[in-house]
């Protein structure tokens, strides 16, 4: 099998995650992170051949400089010869994109138009695309969208009960995110459970700093917990998830909040951090809860209760549940959260296996329920970078 290396870029407002992945063998040849871009003391950290390195950048150096440094690095490591494409993670594809797309002027224009729906993310993604197109001008550039997998949702799942005009004129609807992850882990689970080509009803739970679940019926997303923005749905590290929309008027009229203060409150000061008044990091919350910190215990309880409730509700769009898949930093590592959630769902037939639950950590996949449990629960480590590499290589090959 010939090698087919792809440079995968995930550009945030002050960071750039990168990797070079062989899309055939799934081997990662280089991985790294440029951080504090445009700020004081930016730097690039990377791992090559198992060794970690750090390169300091000058104060204020931004994405262009980081990408140019990356080009030099890739050349000096002699990794440039085998590159077949650059794959970009793009957060919002609106209704334009149901699949990954080769970046042309028209595609670039559509991503720009969608930026109003993701003002924090799409402009940063566009910076990465522009800088990489200049630096790797001979390579095809491919956009892979977080929203694309959920474009199979029906109107009954994606529309809010708002005046229809808001959807028609302003595209206000539920889009869903983490699509690349939900797609990858559901496909892996279908393979693992021998359900390929057969009907399947799977709930995937991507639990990291951001958290969302997805109802995947016969391989297609039919519902998901995030909406117009990645704020809707579950309790997350610093995000509130679902709240009473009446809260907005209350905060404005009674407590004199502005729109941007509400945005900060719900996105950055809520969730595990807001309830615990301690941390947004699940490890810290678990450790403190075990030591008897009451608000950390409460944060864990609320996180798990809300998650279990939403998982059970996805039996409706699926018409039942065959399997529940955990992934993301929390889903792949926290036996504590998985146990609390699966035990709260025992009325559906889940039977947790404590030993398997403890074994499935730190990158190990596996079923965590008893053999006779229906539904099953399992852990599947996600690999969004691999999906981006595979989609980019495929589209480049079709040129
Ligand atoms: P991610 O955004 O997917 O990188 O996930 C980050 C989250 O995973 C953070 O809240 C971490 O605290 C959590 N996490 C990572 N490892 C563990 C662990 N061993 N136990 C509990 N939570 C973990």
C-alpha cells in the first residue's frame, strides 16, 4: 500500500494544532501545537519520532509566521515529499456542506458567509486556510466540517419552535458539532459490534472540554444535543448547556447584564467550573469530589444526571438503543463518570461490568457492560485527525 501523507491543521483564534498522518496506515509522523499566537511568548511544541521539541517564536507572531515555521520544519524533517494534501478542520459549514470539500474560491466564499454563525471559530479556520494555501501552493486544500455529519437530521430534529422566518431568512436552526468524532466512533462501533450492513441504533457521547451526544441510526446522524452554537445541550467544562431561555430577559432586566456578559457567563463561567467554583477540569473535579468537596460532588452529579437524561431521550429518534459509545478526554478516561451514567440508565437494560470499565482507559477501547447486557456500552477513542486526513487524501486523489 503506497503512503499518502496529509498535513492536518486545526486553527483556533490563538492556536494551531497540526499533524502529518498517513491516511492509509493511520500512522502519525508528526504532531504539534503552536500556542499563544498573536500574544506574548508564542511557541511551537511538536513531537517527532517519539521525541518532544519546543521552538520559541517572537512576541506577537501570529498564524502566518507559525505556518511558515511549520513549512520549514516539515522540509527539514523531509516530510514534505510525500504530502498529498492539506486537510483543514472547519467548525461551521452551515447548510452549504454535507460532506468535506476541496477548497475552491466558491467554497472559500461559502465558509466566509457561514462565519456569522461561528464568529469565534470560522475566521480562525480561514486564517489557517489562507496561510496554508500560500505556503503549500501546489497541494490541494480540503475543508472538513464539524457540522457536516449532522446534515442528515430531519426538520423535526433541527428546527427550533421559533418563527419560521428566522430559519428561512437567517438560517437559525440546530446544526450540531463534533460531527467528525461522532462519525468516526459510530463507524468504529458498528464494525466492532458486527453491525456493518445491518440496522443499528447507536448513541455516541463525545465528552471532552466540549460535550455532545449524537443519535446515529444506520450510520446517519438523526439527532444531536448541540444546536445553532456549541452551547446547547449537555453540561460542559465551562458551558452551561441547556438553560431556560427566559434567563436572558431576567439577567438583562433584573441584573443589568449585557449580551456579551451573558455570552461570557454561559460559555466561559458555567458548567463544571460554575457549579464547583473550583475547576473546569474533570480530573480535578473527580479528585476533589473524592476528598469530600461538596460543590465538586454536586458538579459531577449534575453533569451525569443531565447526560443520562439526554441519552435516554435519544431512544425516541432512534426507536431504541443498541449501544452507547463513550469518547473524548472524559469519555475515554473517566471510569467514574461512565459508571454513574450507565448505572443511572440500568432501567434500559444496561449492566455495567466494573472490571471492563476500569480496563477501558488511557487509549484502550472495549465493551464495558456484561456480555448479556442489552444495550451495550463501550469506549472507543476518537481520531478526528485521521478522518480529516482520509477525507483530504480521497478528495485529492479524485482530482
Ligand atoms: P478533551 O477536550 O477531549 O481533550 O478532554 C478534556 C477533558 O478530559 C478534561 O476535562 C480532562 O480533565 C478530562 N480527562 C482527561 N483525562 C481524564 C481522566 N483520567 N479522568 C477524568 N477526566 C479526564
